[in-house]
């Protein structure tokens, strides 16, 4: 058993709390980062910007569209799916807790449900959402519901000297 997280600060901090509480090793993987938004990085995404990203009316309309200097949804999906397959290859049959970002969760769900990227729903992913899935994908999620993370877990600071290890 282990915890694997995006190497971005917010995910790594949350993963460190989880790993410490569960007494599990923590690995960071840059391939579990959110989609590269290029020149739109850090900017709020409204309805018009959403179309520039290949998303229209809550669904993927163009998997090959990317913001300037950014990543297409197709490339993003491939990166995430490759990372999840690598985790399976290296760590199966261990239980792996993955701490990452909303877009990565959407792409993981796409892989688990063996769906097509064009037309896939692009719904909100709540902060702190927990999704449980089997791996390798068996045609769907074991539980396709979001579960609230125990508030006490997120309120505890890690012990001094505990930190994440290098990337997978």
C-alpha cells in the first residue's frame, strides 16, 4: 500500500497528511498534474474560455483544442492514462491512494469506463472528493460516487521531518 500524488504543492500537501495518518510511503508523480493551461494558467475559466479549451456545454467538444502553449485534452488524457497504467504495472496488486486534481480524476474515470473523450461529460469535481475504482478498469467504477473526506484527517499537520519521496 502507498500514496501517490501529483507533485504540485496542493496535492502533495494533502497526500502528505493522508500518508502520515495511514503510515504509508508517499511518492510524487508529475504525470498526475492538472492539465497544462498554457497562457491561461491560473486564470478563471468562463464559458467563452471553456470553448477555447475544447469544452462546450459541459461536454468535450474538441479533444484536439489547446490554449496557447498548453495541452490538448487528448494529450492530457494520454498522459494521465499512461501514469495510471504505469502505477498498475509497478505497484499491482497493492492498494494505491492517488491524490491529484479534478481534470486528472475526469480522465481516470474516462479510462475506467472505457469511454471516448469526445462528448465525455466535463462536470465539477469537488475539492476533497474521494473516488473508488478497481484497476485494471473492468468497465466501470466500483463506486461511482464521491465520498466526503474525513475532516479530522485534513486538519492534522504531519509530524516534523516527514516528507514525500521522489517521483515514481
